[in-house]
C-alpha cells in the first residue's frame, strides 16, 4: 500500500484527508458513523474569544449542487471550549485542530494565545474568511494589509503550526496567500465559502435572515480548484485544498492542482462516512497508478 | 442511542391522495430502537436539484411486519422522487435522529393524553399513539386539515383511540381550526402533544398555557446535517440557539421563545 503521510508545518498527517471546520462539529458528532482515527485530522467548529449566538434562523438554504449557510460562528467561546469541549476531544487519535475567528485583532491574538496551552491541539486555522459575521472575519481576509496585520500579530504569540484560511471573495487569492507566507504562516487553506444569495420569489424576500450567505458544496469545486492551482504557483508553503470535495477523485484533483492535504466539508452532511471513503479511494488510486507516495502527486499535473 | 446509516428496502409505496404517499420500508436485520417523535434523514437519488438529505418524521414502526413507515407530502422534487419509489428500491437513511416525545411515567394510565396534528404534521402522532397505547395509555387524537381530502391515515388513527376532526372547509368533522374544536372547551387534558404548521402549534401552545396543560410541540426547522454538526436548524430557546435536530425536534413549549 502506498504511503499517504504528508507534512504541514510541524504537523505530520497520517493521510491528507481532513474535515472542514463548521461541517464536522467537534468530531464527536461523527463517532457513530466512522473511526475518527482513520483520517489525517479534524478542524473543529470555529471558536471565538467571546461566546457567539450566531445569526437568526433561517441560516441555510439548499442550492443546485450545494447550499448557502449563514450560521455566523455560533460557539460558546474559548473558555467553554477549554473547560468543556477540549477534555472530550483531546484523546481522539488524530490531529485535532481549531479554527479560530474574531472581530478584532486582539480577539484573534487572545484566542491563539490560549490555544498554545492545549497540548493536544497541534495547530490552529486562522479564519480570516468567514462571510457571515458583521465585523472581522472576511474583512481581514479580503485585502493584503488586513491579512498581514492579523497574521503578524497571531504569529508573534502562537508557536505551533499556523494555517490561514483564505477567502475566495477576492480578485487575486494568490496575493493574500503570499502575504500569509510572508507573515510566517505555515500553510494556507482554501477556499472558505463564496458569498452568495437566495431569493424566495413567491414571498419576494431574501431566504436567509442575513440576506447573503456562504456557498459551499460541489458547485464551488471548479472555482476552488482554480484558486488552489493559482496559489500553488505563487507560494512555497503547503496548501490545504477544499471546496466541494465529495469523493476520492475530487480529492486527487485538488492534490494534482497543488494541495498537500484536503478538507471535506459540506459533503459530510450527505454522507457522514465520506472522509474514510476518500482515504480508501486515494489508496486505491495510488495503487492503480503505481505511485509509492501521495506526495508524488502534489502539483503533478502533466 | 447510536446513530446508524443503512440502505432500507422499499416494501410498499401507497398513494394516499394526489399529494401524499405512504412509504413502507424494511431492513433485513431486526429494526433498531426508534422513539416516537424521532426522524430519519433520507438520501434522495435521481434528482438533479436535490443535494441535501430530507428529514422525515417516523410515522409508524411496525415490528411485527418489520416495517418503518414514512408519510411523504410531495412538496418539491426530493419528495416527488420519493413518491415514485417502487417495491424493491433501496433508500439510504440515517437514523434514529432527534429526541422524541416525553412518555408519561407508568403509574397513572387514566391520564388524558391529547395528540393534536395539522395536515401532514399528524405523521409522528400515529407512532406516538401506538406507543402510548402499548404502554397502557388511551390516546385521543384531534386532527385538522384544509379539507377532508387532506386528512391522512384516519383508519390507522381510529385503531388507536378516539379521533376528533376539524376541516377548514367543513367537509368532515367540525368546521374550523383544531383549537376551535368543541372537545377542547373543558380544557381537561393532562398532556398535549402537537405537530403541524407553526401557526397551528402556536395556537395550541396558547391554549395549553391558558389551561396550564403541559405541552410538547415538534418543530421542522430547515436542516442540513441532522446530526448537530452544521448548526443550521437552530431555534431560540431559554438556553439560547439550539439545534432542532439534536435538542429537538420535540420541545416543551416552556423551552421556546415563542410569543405564547
């Protein structure tokens, strides 16, 4: 069997299959369906310094081959995460990583500092790309100076693997990735959701309480692939690719475009066992094509 | 309760009227534990517009015949595809999901339990009624619909207890809404379970509060995952925003932030 292990910063992943923040709860929600230790890692739900109630219902609408969400980072805050959630997830036998978000640079820094203390959290994913919060989030990730400011500040205080999650709602995502690299990020993950909207024609109203929301699912895959490809050409740090992956072939496509690892997001809702199926499918692909290691495939477009 | 994912086999698909059908599903192994009020997440194949699973409440669990019943209302293409399944087809389900209705403690079998359903919202009340009857209680049903054609599975409900009916057009039972039914005038129910359109449940909740009758309602907020991961189906409660798929779908009305 081929070697599926890859490295992201100081992290060693047993395989490149990770689950995306906001689609996999804290991992615990999926233990009835799969063996969590079979995947390379889990990005748990976005965590902020202060508790957040999230946006009003309705927060979700189905779209062709995807969905829009406007959850708005509902979470109980960093203190609750450390006291109540961390003890339940720290012994899960895979890389448990936390997606960190905030409204101000100070919030991001305070959250990242606390994450240093947690032995079993080897990495954070800095979310500068959430489209569903009024302040912070995507505001930091859609221009180089905003991204630079928050990444620089967090890099100063956070000593483990720092991954920066990028927004696709920009003209040139490679520039933002280069900024992340210059400020010391160990890796970038892309893409977060695409800003979208749904309208109920019968009621002549927007469907979501927030009017706009983040689009995800197979419909965004071509956009995500293109952005991973462009970013791969622009930076040397590893890329974690995500956006609409729903099977092993999709995952292989992202790796060929330049991703070192991939995240599965929305499709976890359709098939809660999908991530282990993708691990198996990557094995099968590598064996069938005679590759010894998945690393041979990274950016290996002919 | 451990959640599972499996392919069930369609045993029967019975059209009830032009908008509704009854799916009877079976498994080769023995049926899992399922509580009244719980639901399943159904994967819809063969539809170009359907992406997410469809949450459907459990209508009946017939252990003797090894059947799980789902009452389907054809609303969009997902439920349209479900209505075209034929015996032998397979259907992928995640189950059992959600909390289920409260079952009264066993001692007082004379408790007056009133099960109020509106339209296709009556679906989970059949299994609840059967479950209560099996425990020795005598459920009473109050079912409302737009017209007599929209009343579903009346024969099945009548096997379990007294069935009161209201229709908006007066075609069967008393004319009006469920909360206008004459049997409610005494306000002497000991517990009310309700499922139906939100406005109906709100009216029932107001009635229950007026007469200080404990009351549970089953919500059907729009869901993506059904297992508490996506935080899309939230309802405002005294505990803040909670997922209807895991903390519900059944809520005591005292937990909700409704204007009751």
